[in-house]
């Protein structure tokens, strides 16, 4: 797996001055004097967001959900999914994430030593590191994927 480690190490060097995003963990509220407290998202560091991957200083993670922190406001929702996203945004705010900042939750670390031909989102096929960028999409070479994603992060399109 040293080829993958080399690719990721080179990516980290290229991203040294690029912006990072927070990664967090949803913690269910504990009880205080028998009263349940609201859940919160606790800051667990930062990572470069590269599509389906989050790259930290020492690990690579598969993305989960992305939430923008905002204060809790009582409002009506047409869909349960909207209500859930608003609850997560409020949990991020309760966890100390500044309002308007994005945080990644539901991510999981990828074990580079156990990658196989069908692992998602990273895989090793015919000795080459590959990434699957969507559930319906096929695998593509990790090196090209990282080049594109790093270029987008370092040089975002105008008005992006």
C-alpha cells in the first residue's frame, strides 16, 4: 500500500495552504438531573474535502453527511428529512461550531491495508488504486481523481 501512501502524502503537500473543513461527531445528549439534553456535534478536527474523501494529516476518511451550523429556530417543515437536517444544523451550533461553518459527520476512516477490488470508496484493482465517486459511478484512478479535486480546491471556479 505504499503507492497509495505516496499519493496521499503528495496530496497533503500540495494542499498545505488549501482551506480545510471541520469534521465532527454526533453525540446524543446525556441526562442532567434526569432531564435529557439535546444532541450536539463535537469538533474532531479538520480535513481537506476531496469529493468522497476527507484527507487529514494522518488518515483518509470516507465522507458522510455535510451540515452547515446554524442556531435552532422553530419552524414548520414539509418533509421529515428537512426537519432532520435542521436538527443536525442546530446540534452543530450547540456543539460550538460557529454559525455558517460546515462540518462533516457520519464519516468513517478507511483502512488502507485492507482495500480490495470492491471496497468503497477506495479500492485496489489490478494493483492500481481506484476511487468510486458515486454509488452509480464506476471506479477511476485515484491519482487522476486527486489531481482534479486538489485543483478544484486550490483554484475554485469563479463565484463558487
